[in-house]
């Protein structure tokens, strides 16, 4: 087998991720290209992958019932979304260098 490239869709397991791999094939009857998605479980030894990362998978020996792939490298890291409520709760998320105090509270 050869390496495949896909997007991480789940990282809720320890040392494992689920990667969605897209492929295109030509439908001769309708003369159109059709996109299909396969989901593979892959081994992520150091838990470095996050949801949305673009990764390359290499085949390996069977590691469990459904795991036959290993994350070879992370091609592109996803931007991690921080909700505004987390920014308000944590004072280290200041954007202008000053604390988040309304102007009316200082007068």
C-alpha cells in the first residue's frame, strides 16, 4: 500500500486519531467525477494531532482491530479556535497589553 493524505476528524482517543481521506474517481455512465471519503484510524504516538490537521499516513502492521496506519507527518496544523468566553475568563488573553477593564469602572 502507499501513503495517503487526509484530514483529522477525531482525536478523542489516546495515541489514536481518525483521519478522513478523500478520493476522486470517474463514473463512466454519467461521465462525472465522484468524490468518496474513507475514514481510517491511525496511530499518533505523541498525541500531536488536533482536529483539522492535514496529515500523511503510512501503512503499518496491524496495531489493533481497526488501526493499520501510522501518522508519518503533520503537513499543515489547524488553527485552534479560542471562544470569546475563554478570553474573558482568562486575563492572559489580553489583546492590547492592558487589562480588560471598562472605562466607566476606572472613574
